[in-house]
């Protein structure tokens, strides 16, 4: 019973608590529903409707910021609809006002490229770019406008202005504090009004910017091209215009800018530059050509380089210009229009060039300067060949008109005229030079002079290229060849053939000097044959006839000729070698445990191996034989008078080794091992050297042959000096004014150099497997090598020097003939 009563009391208390909670919730709902919301900032309640009380000086930024805050801070469900509509209206109105301010500021910054109408709408002014020249400034303004359009309109919340009490008359201090916290460092984006098409305007700006940029490029290209064209750099000017044209869009027009002149001017400039350039070049060429023709007509010296320099400059300028015009398609039409003028100018220039060169050749021929005419003809032919694709390309490009309409090039015509003029000169030159050669050969006995005259004539009749001589000239050339062959024979026989005679030498030992003399003759014959000098340098027997240009080896003395000197030296050397391997049974071998890997070798190996290490003494006897040869003699010949000496000690060593197989061999060590692979293979007894010792006679024979070779090589040096001697003599005679004898010596030198071999290796010409053993051989070889270099240089230049001297001789002969005629 008591428990039931207690349970009822507990339930009653819980019911009361639940009822109290329900009452509290109901009171809270009623109290909350009756709370009055504050009006928007700057408004007061007027009969339940908002009434604006914000200051008239309030900025649009402040009103827009306050309305945005109020919409964000107050839930839409609790704000009366009239209030919401008024707040939205004020926010939109202020947004439009802000946008108008922004548009007005943009129009002010953009100056004339953008304007704003009375309704606040921004408009571009493309006509400004058609009128103004400062396109760079206009593009800068467009970029500024584009930058502003690409960014939305943003404002900073003016927190200070918004805290004015006039905005918070009924909202209270808490709302103002909430706004202050919300507005701290806040920026608001103002939406565009419905009438403003930002994307369309931005696209229009981009389009105008592209068109204005294109016009700027065109204007700049035209200005740069006009500057370059004024400086005669038309190709670069055309390159600039063509590059600008490529960058322009297809069908571009500046009519949208109100510009209808720039593109026509650009096209006109691009089309007129080739014609203008060609006209200017041709006019300058016409002036220069007329001046050159006048100088030639007035009798200017055609051989003077200064007189022909303007013509050469004209040819180079026209060649370079024609090369550019032909390779550049932009000049194609202009080149066709000026084709006749160009053809006439090139024809006149070719005629002037031909006339100048032909006149110069005739003047040289009149003065009988045939060699100068020949050299000048060669220079011109080479010049025509080398400059055919360079300074004289105008003559290669243009052809002469003929009946078929396809004539030869002016270059080929110039060459043909020159050949005809040169062929007209040759007969007189051949008569004169052949007469000089015949007189020198048959009367004056100047065979070198005859060689020089014939060689010069051969050079004049063989200038190279495709020159074809007529039959009369060919017959004259054959006569020249015969004269030259005979003159060379006489030069070799009378002037170049040299003899070498060796007088008997003296010696303290009877017969040694005479024998050495005869051996030297044979050695000289061998060396001269090896070096290809045997035709013009002949060794004659003693007492035979000698040539006037011969070499004489006289006063020779064999001062020392001994091969008996000998010395001995004995020594010993020891070698170690391995003997035979022996084996015997191993007494410690344990066959029952032979497969045990841990068993030592002493017990696992069935055999014991032993080997003797032998030490052998070898007795060495070294015998040194020595021969001494001292020979000196005097050499006299053309351009040489000197003493030749050989003083050499020839040493040869011989080794004799002996070793007794029992007495000189002992066992120095015995190796014992259980593995046969640890021993070396047995070695045989060493081979002993036992040279055959030369006798004193053999030593003397070796020394004799080696010393003879050294004497012959020293003599060879003086024989090879003969061409250099002739060249020095010719130069000295020329300095002394003896042109005849100088030409004679150059002719002799030229003939001698024809047979010289300066290219083969010096050692290979000696035709010996081992060089001489004499200590002086290296210095002798160095002297011969240096001499061969000098001979090689002479061989390369002797022809030009001979013909230069021969030309001087001919000049003096003409002067003497003219003086004799005058008297």
C-alpha cells in the first residue's frame, strides 16, 4: 500500500515539471513574435511604412553599402514586403548612379577614343584613329579602356560616412556596431545595369584595337620603307612592306576608322618602289656611262686604271642590281617594263669595255710590247672567267640581238673580240722573238738567251683557255718548238755540262792515295746517278779533257788510314734457370684417407716432386775494333773553292761468350713440393753469343766505303749549288745593268732547273738500307735538306724571273733600235 502511494507522488511531480516547461516555451514564442524589427539605415517607421531620413549629401557608395548590408543581415522572411521593395529600389538606384559615375570617369580618362551619351551609355569613337596621327597614344587609351572593362566595378565601403547618426535613428547602436564589423576592409562589386552590355563593348574595343594596331604597323612600315628607299636600300624597304602585308588580315580595310587613304597609299608604295628604284639606278648608270664614253672619246689613257675605274664601278653596280632584280619576284613586272633600257645600257657598257681593252692591246702592240700585251690578255681572260658570276654578271645575263633572236652573251662576245685582237698581234710577236732566238743561237752564241726567247714565245701562244690558233700560227709554233729544243741542247752541251776529275791523292802508305782516288770516282758516279745528275755532271778519268765549268778535286791527302786499333774487356754474368723435375714415393702417404679434404698435402699426395735451381756462370769477352780515316782535299769549280775533310773514327764491338757445362754450373737451390703444378718447366741451357771478329782489313774496308760516301755527299752539296749560283750571278748582272748576260744566265738556270728533282725523299735517293755511320752524317743531311728547299723555291720562280729579265732585254733592244733610227 505504501509503495503504491509513493509511486503516485512521483508521477505527479514529473507531470508538473513537464507542464512548466511547456509554459516557458509558449511564453518565449509569444514574446519573440511580438519583437519589432529595426527599419533600414536612413529610414524611420511612418505608420508601418519606411520613410527616408538619410542626409541629402549622402553618397551613392554609402547608401549602396548600407542597403547591401541590410539585405544580408536581415532575413527576408521577417522583413515586411514594403521595406524589402524600398531597400531594393534604393540599392538599384544607387548602383545605376555608381555605374554612371564610373562610365563618366572612364570617358574622361579615355579622352576622345570613348565617349558617354546623355543616358550614360559608353560609345567608342573609331573615327579618331582615322584622323589622328598619334596612333600609339590612341592604342594606349584603348588598352586603358579595355583594362577597366575587363574588371567589374568595385567600391570600398565608406565606413566613416555610414556611421552618421542620421542613418541609425531607430536602428540603435547595436545595429551600427554590427554594420561597422561587417564593413571593415570590405569591397563591394556593383552589378552592371541592364542597359550596359559589357561583353559587347569589350569585343568592340578588342576589334578596334586590332584594327588600329594594323594601321599603326602599316604607317610605321611605310615610314621606314620610305627612309630606306631614300637611302637606296630598296630591297630592305620592300622586305619591310611585304612583311607588314603578310601580317595584315585578308581583306583588311580601314574604312571603319574613317580612313580611306592609308591602304591605297600602302599598296601604291609597295607597287611603285621597284619601278622607282630601277629608274634611279638606270639613270645613275646612264650618267656614269655617258661620262666614261666622253673620257674615252676625248682620248683618255685607256691603260690607266683610274680611267677604267668608273666603268668597273658601273659594271659592279649593274651586276649587283640585276642579280637582285632577277632573284626577287617583286621586281619581275618592273624588270619587264625597263627591259629595253637595261639591254641598251648593258650593250653600251659592253661596247665601251671591249673598245677600251682592244685599244689598250693595240697601243701595246704599236710599242712592240708584246709580252705586256700577252700578260694583259691573260689577266683579262682570267678576270672575265672569275667575275662572270660577280662584277661582270651583267654581261653573262644579257645577250646580243641577232637575226634568230638568240645571240651569244655579251661576255662571250667580249672574249671573242679580245681573242681576235690578240691573234692579230701574235704574228708580229712571233717574227720578232724568233729572230732574237735565231740571232742569239747562231751569231751571239747566247744559248740561254735563245731558250728564254722561245719559252716566252711559247707562253704567248699558249695563254690558256679555248684559244684556237690558225694554221699559219701553228706552223710558226712548230718552228719555235724546234728552236727551243736545239737551244736547250746547246745550253746543256756548252753551258751546263760539267765534268768532275779527281787527281791522285797522296798518302804515307804507297798506293793508298791512288786507290782512294779511284774509289772516290766510282762513289761519285753512284751518288750522281742516284740523284739524277749524271746527264749534266760526268766523272771523267784523270787526265781526260775537262769542261770549262768542271769540278776538280785536287791536293787530296789520305792522312790517316788505320784499322789495327783493338781493345778487349772481360766480364762475367750469372743466370738462374730451372732444371729437370724428379719424383719419388711419399712415405707419409695415407691412401685410406685420400678422399678426406682436411688431410694435409704431406699425407694426401702419393709422390714427392723436386727440382734443381741451377746457377750458371757465363764468361764474356768484348773485343772492340777501331778504324781511323782522315782524308782532306780541295774542291774547285763554278761558284765553289773549298776544303773538304772527313775525319772519322769507326768503332765496332764483338762479343764472345763461353760457359763450361759442368765446371760453370752448380745447384743453388732444390725445391721440394707435393704438387707438380707448383714447379716451373725445365729450361734449356742459354744460347751463347760468339761474334766473328773482323780483321783489320775488314775494318778498313768498312771505314773506306763509309768515308767515301761522306766525301761524295759533301761534294754533292757543292754540285747542287750550281743552279743557285747561276741565279745569284743573273741577279748580280741585272743589278750591274748587263741585261743580255743576265737573261743568258737566267736561261741557263731555267734549263738546269727543269731536270731537278726536289720532291723525292732525300734518304730514298741515297738508295741504301743503312745510312752512313759517320758522326757528321746528320749535319750533312740537314745541309742537303735545307739546300733542296732553296732549290725547290728557285724551281718554282725561275720561269717568271727569266721572262721578266728577257722582257727587260727586249725593251732595251727596242730602245737601242729607236735611238739608232733617230740618229
